[in-house]
C-alpha cells in the first residue's frame, strides 16, 4: 500500500524543482519491471519455438537405421527405450552402447590432452607439395580449437591431436575463398566462416551428356574436341572451368556387381568395362578371352611369350638383388596393358601401381582396376606425375611406346625423380628401332644410370635391359659433360601438382634427415619400421595404434560391411597411412590420397610400403567411374576451409568413382555432416549408420544403383 502511495506522489513531485531526477527514477523502475515480466512469460513458453528440423547431430545418442528420415533423428534418440522393445533390438542396443564407449572420448579429457600435445615438438616433415611459404604462427592462432578430430579410442587420443597440430602448423591454404564477417565482441574481432554446404538445399540431379558417356573422366576426356579432328583425350590434365554437377551414367547394357577377389583376377563382367574399340581389340589378343558375359584371363597367359612368370624369373635371374616382395615392394608399371605383370607380382607381395596413359583408347586401365589392381589414369607429357621424389623401388616399361630421349630426355628425368636412389628401371622392348635404342643408351649414361644387365630372352622375344639409379652424388661430379645439369638447391623435388617437368638432374639426398637417403627395410618389416628421417616416431606409432583400434573395433565388425566384397579402397585424406596399415591383413589395397593443401606426408606412406598420390579435391580424380568399393573420408571437408568454389562437387565426384553398392565412411564435424547427409539422401544413397557426440560425428552410407 505504501509503495502505491509513493508511486502516486511521483507526478506531483515531478513538478517541483528536483522533478527531473524523479522522472528518471520512474522511467528506470518501469523499465526494470517490464523486463522482469517479459522474461518470466518468455521462459515459460518453450512451445513458441518454431524450429521444425534438426539443426545438428548433437542430439543423436546412437546409430540409426537407413530408413530414418532426417527430421526423425531427435525422435529416434528420445524414444530409445521404446524402440528397444521391438524387433529384438536388445542386442543391437548393447552393440551401440559398446560403440559409444569405444568410439568417442570425453571432451574435457580431449582438451586436456590437446594442451599437452601443443607443448610437444613438431615432427620434421618434407616441404609442402605446393612449395608455398606460410606463417605457421598466424595459421595456428586462427584455427586453434576450431578443428577437433573425432577419435575412436581414448588410448590413441594423443596420436590424433599430434597429427592435428602438425596440420594446423604446416597446412597451406592456396586459394582462400571463405567470406569473413568481423564483429566486435568485448573489444575482440570474431571470425565467422560461411557454411561449407547449404543447409536444406534442394538438388535436381541430371546425367552427364558427354562423348565418353559412362566412362567419363572430367579432367582427362577432351569434351571440347570437334568431330575427329582432335584426340579423344587431353595431352595434359585439363579440368572443366566449373566442376561437373552431373552424375556419370551406368553402362549402356547395365551394371553388374563386380566379381569378388580373388575371382576377379581371372574374370570380370564384360558390360562393366564396355568400350566401342574393346571388342575389336579382343580379337587380336590371346591373354584375354570373351566368354559369354565375362572377360576371362587364362593363368600365365599374357603378352609375354613364354608367360609372365617366366618373364619375372628372367628379370630376377639377371639381377639377383631384385627380390620380389622383399627388397622390391613398390613398382610403377608404365602403360596399363594386360595387367598380367601386376597380377603376378601381387602373388609375391609386390604392390604394383599401373599408370594408364592418356592415349589408351581402349581403356585397358579400366580393365585393370575392374580386376582389382591399383591403377590411375594420367597423361605423361609436360607435367610431373603426382608422386613425391625418390619413393619407387622399381619402374617397369614393357613396349610402352615412349620415346624417352625426346624433349631433352625430360620424361626419363621424371622417372629419375620419382625412382628411389638405388632403384631399378626395367625396360623391355623388341629390337625394332636401333637408333632409338642408341639414343636411350646415351641418355641413360648422361644421368649415370648403370646398366646392370642386358639380355634378349628367346622365349619372350624381348630385349630386357635393367638400369640402376645411383645411390650417391659422387658419380655426378665425375661427368665430363654436365648435361643435363644438376637442379638448383632450392628446387623442391616433391613439388608435383601442376608443376612442369624439369630438364635438370635431381641430386641424391645425402643427409639422414632427408627422405630417400636410405633404402627401407624389407617387406613386411617395412610397414612397422618408421623412417629414420622422421624426427618424432612416436606420432607415427600412435597413428598406427589409433587406426588399428578403429578398424578392429568398429569398421570390420560394427558397420555391417561385407568385407569379402571390398577390394579397391581410397583414403581421401591420408596422413601417415595408419588406416591403410590397419587393413594390411585384409585382401584389399588402399590408395592414400594426400591433399595438396595438407602437410607433405606422402613420402612417409611410401617408405612404409604403401602407395599414394597427391590430389586437389577441388578437381576430379584421375580414374574411371565406378572404380572403388569403399571411400574413407576423415575430416576432409572441415580441412577444405572453403578452398573449393563448389564443395558439393566433391560429393558428386565421390558418387562418380564409387561403385554401386560401395560404401563411404565419413567422419567430420556435426555442422558439416548434417547438410551432407541430406545431399547423400538426394543421391539415393542409403544411410546405414550415423553417430555423433561432442561436436564430432560419423556417417556410414552405401551407394545404390539409382540414376536420375
């Protein structure tokens, strides 16, 4: 009552000399009362929220089935107990709980270990792929705390944090395209990044209408050619101005699920590799036979007369140090022909990567990868191949039709760059052109390649010559003519992405801190023996244990993947090859892709006896449609930093290179996975499992046969 009387006296007091102060007090009291009443009513009405769709994966407590729609994720989580009562889901629930405990760690523990990892000394890595410099301190401040890796086992946490630290400090952002909005918050500027994918976007997919049709390779096929005046493919890698947003069609006669390994070594479905010129080519060959709906490959039948096994034995007899599967583990086969060379070496634990050339009009490289052999398609003209320097144990060229001595010998100098010091170059050809043979001999002598053996095999009718690259620089100084000259000291031999071939001779690494200075251990000891030139081997060991735990506890048993159908695998953002090493006991091979904007860890992968390649995911990959059975995508999208003009095109590329019925395991931040899941559903991929906790998530999806 007293308060009401006091309020009633305010108007009268306002007329007095000190009325202005009273007015201000009245306004303040009235405002506070209004704020208090408004806050009570607004907080008591949660039903006023009009959000109709899930904004993130943070509400998901456990994996869900493929039939759950995006808008049902919150319900699937909240109705957990009710769902477990049906369809015998009790065992499933136990499995999910186990996955929950073993897959994701406590956020506070993770942050504590991150702070500890920041104090560790960074491992010494080779120069980046792009050769560009960057301010590591500034990059570290910008990204600190913004990119946390999802981990599947608490014991391997330090490993992943260390890898993340290395990426944060060394990563090069070549073309930053992110829009930054600055807001002053408490005297500081807050950086806001635009989302990588547009949430709730609608997609209207169409089939690609190209000359190469179901065999479309965007950066290789020459779609600009007019009639028959130009070649079917570019002489150099040339990508469209805008990445394709269309879907590669299936073969004209349909697509059949590939043969399982090792049956695919002996036969494949003809319709899966159909090509206009392939039928005529088959009639002239004996190593491949058309048998009904299959292409069959008779044992020990190849282009080599006398058989490929005799050919391999002949090479090993000529140079006993070539111990297939022990001293020699990684081989590059120039020109993917009958693939019998790589097929036979696979039985000897040799990993052979076939290089399909741009003039391969009958697409034999596609036949090789359909059979389950590592293969890429790349022109070999003026640019370096996307490999590091000094990583291949041997390079094989059997009648590959390359004039190695032309253009100042730059093609052979490129082979010298990627060949390991002390490595072997095996050249087999028929004695058709004596002048070319003499020119090749002169060029090899000028770069100090030693001819270890030269023999004409009577059975195969091939002249086999085996060269060896020097393992030191001493012999280069003894040359009378310094032609070709040694490359400059500041020349980065690992720079390989869109870098022109050089006509200089790369010197041999002499310091133990440089990769390529020593020959690796014999296989399989090589896989677990980390190179001496890597400073912090604990990181590599932790990475190996980290991925072994993930693969054994989750990937092989908890995702519902039938691994007997898996042969060709790609790790789209490899670091040290830990994922591939964890699968070494499986009958698979893994293409380790190191993005060009990431640290140059690819030499480490090769020194472990694994294969890989540099690539920029803003462009299409050099392979045929439907090449891989499984794609592993670990925090690729969050590392892009909006580098790519059209990030959705990466999903389109994944759809192109993945086989129908193939799998994709995608691990990233929940704000990226949420819209990404919608894109996968628009492509009619089946979402087999999703999981999220502490801002990190995982999607396991399977591609279908659907085409628009």
